[in-house]
C-alpha cells in the first residue's frame, strides 16, 4: 500500500526490522555457539523467539487491517 499514513508505515517498518532480527535469531540457534550456551540461556532465547514470532504475527494482522 503506497498511501500509508505515517504511523502505518512505522508499523510496517517495525515488522520488517523485527522479522530480520527473528531470522537472525533462528539462524543463531543452529550454530555451535548456541549449542555451547548454558541450557537456561538457550531456553530464554527460545522463549524470546516465540514472543518475537507472536509479535510479528500481530503486526502482520495490523498491517492487513490497514488495507
């Protein structure tokens, strides 16, 4: 949508940035560095991934509602 209001564009930009960070987190979780982390830290990062995914889905729904 090219006629977005400024706040709508901010939401779209935020989702794009979030999705980029989420992709990087997912890639990190299959590295040897991740495997070497304490179990508690790995669990926190997995929890973070789930929350980020939920947030991304919420932003997706908001963006679709703009149209």
